[in-house]
C-alpha cells in the first residue's frame, strides 16, 4: 500500500483570513519555476 504520491507546495502569504490576501510576486514567480522543475523530473517510488 504505497498510497498516492503527493508534494506539499505553498507560497508564503499574509492576511490569509482577510478578504484580501497579499503575496510577493517574486515568491509567486519562483514558486512556479520550482513547481515546473519538480514536474519535469520522474519520481522514484
């Protein structure tokens, strides 16, 4: 029973429980780059 492989992924943000959440656009851009590179690799299970 190996389960379903998953990767926790999040981008730092402020005021998540308010009507307006704030993130740094550089963090978002870098997060997208990281996610794209992670998806390019074939995981070993």
